[in-house]
């Protein structure tokens, strides 16, 4: 840990259980993997995102590399993961769920939370670009980062506790195989992102090229 890291950042990192940086890149997926395990891995990456946002919210010094990592996740990894769930997992679970699973309300809630999170993340992108250039987060940005981390963590708890166990139980082998092929194919395509995210990703690439 750097000598300039504040006590508050150090405390947050210890509470989270890991110092960020070791898992900055998204997991590489093959078509032979189990989609439920692939989504479990992606949820691990999103928990890292939550922790990164909390550390950035608490910083009292510029953390451009951390802001770039958050931007890459929000603009590239998270939209693909939302598509994996909304276009692949949710419809298959609807088709396979039994009445006693009482799943529909949960799926509606999770899809709505995706919409809200995507809008809130998009609103934060311009500020994150400034942080990636070396600016400190403004007070409203700190609040937004903390809020998004907390809400996303609650969302993941529901998915991990209800959705993924039910997917293991209800989806057929063919469902899982087809879902994994779709997830893999989605990762081979350019990310479907907003104009702001396209500019942010281009900015990240230019900064990385300039540092190399």
C-alpha cells in the first residue's frame, strides 16, 4: 500500500478484504464454461466494483487509475452483464420456474433495478472522466459513488441468494449450454454503450497509450 494512502482508504480496503488492482481485467470466458459459474464470477467482479467506488468516494488524493478501472467496468463489463441476465437468464428462468418459486416479482424488481442503476451510472460518467484525468471527486460525486456501491451490493445479494441457486436447479443442460454460447458471443462483440461511454473508453485508451 502506498505511503500516501489515507487511513480511511486503508480501513475501507481492510473491511472489504482486499486491495484493488489484482483483478482489474474482466474474466475471460470460454463457450465450454457453465453460465451460472460465469455469472457468479461476474458478480465477484461487481462486488469489486462496489469496493472500488467506496474507496474512490473516500479518497483525499487523486486516484486516476482507480477511476479508469471503474469507468471500464461501468461502460464495458456491466452493460454486457445486464444483457446476459435480461436477454438470457431471466427469460429462461421464467420458462422453467414453477409456481411455488414465486419468481416473477423478483425478476421484475431486478430488471427495474438494472434500469435505475444504468441511468445513475451514466450520470456519473462525466465526473469519472474528470477523476480519470486526475481530479478529486466533488462532494456530490462522493455521495453518488457511495449510494451506487450500496444499491448495487444489495442487488447482488438478491441475485446470489435467489436467482443463481434457482438457475442451477431449474435450467436444463441445454438451457445452460445455449446461455453460455450467448454470453461468450456477446463478449466477442464491441460493447453496446452510450456516446458518453464511448468517449470515456476512448479517453481511457488514450491515457493508457500515453503512459506506455
